[in-house]
């Protein structure tokens, strides 16, 4: 545990001027705050209510887990940047089943891109854009603001929710905010 504490210490920018300070956000922020109050993944008096916290122990009544994984040499090569075709097809089928039943248009593998996580996906999208203004909702996924700040050709434009407890912005409010930015 001592080793883990040393890894989570803030880096002094005086010692490493080539690195900029990046603030902790989202799950990383919440977990580091919880750790400062005694959280450990093995302490059952704590519960991680954050996104991406898988149950890793045996689940009562569940089939036994397979802890052995064999990977063929040819499968250790880089995958295509959009993900493996077979996986993209399965994801498209899954989304069609959940969200597109009875609709004329159906997703295909061409509509799916597999990425290693939220920041990876956002960064890939931002890298493809030319000079443009990009809107995002605030408060929302904290990686948007960080990713948008990495690309000088993008002009970040936050849309501020008047009601932070409401996930959706009504169309009139959205139009008002977009027009106010000249887009």
C-alpha cells in the first residue's frame, strides 16, 4: 500500500517542468478523495458507487469464473483503429436489438468504433476535426473539457445547464445557446 501512495502523489512541476499539472476529475477524483478518507478496494465497509466499478469477487449463485486466458500469437498484434470487424458487427446487432427494433435504419459495423475508454474515444474524434467550434454540456463528462483543450484548432464551447439535475436540455434552450455562440 505504501508503494501505491507514492504513485498517487502530485508531481511537483518545478522538478518536472516538461509536464503540466492535470487535475483529477470524475472517477479518478472521487477515488483519490475516498482513499484520503480510508477507502481501499478490500474494505467491505465502503462501496464504490462510481461508473466502471466491476464486481471482481465470486458472486453467490453465479457459475464459476474462468481465470485462465490463452491468447494466440497472431491475436497479440494491433487491432484495426476502429476495432475488430466481428466485434463491431456484434455491437451493432446488440444496439439494433435494444434500440432500433421496428426502425427503417439499422446500425452496421460501419457505425461502430471500439475504443479503449471515454478519453480515448473523445481524443480520437477530436484528432479528426479541423478548425471548428465544439460544444459540450457542463456539468457533464469531465474529460470533454480536458480533451478539447489539447487541440489548438478546436474552440471549446460549454453549454451550461440551468438545472444541473436535468440530463436533457430542451430544444428551445439548446437553440438559444447555439445561436448565442454564432454557430
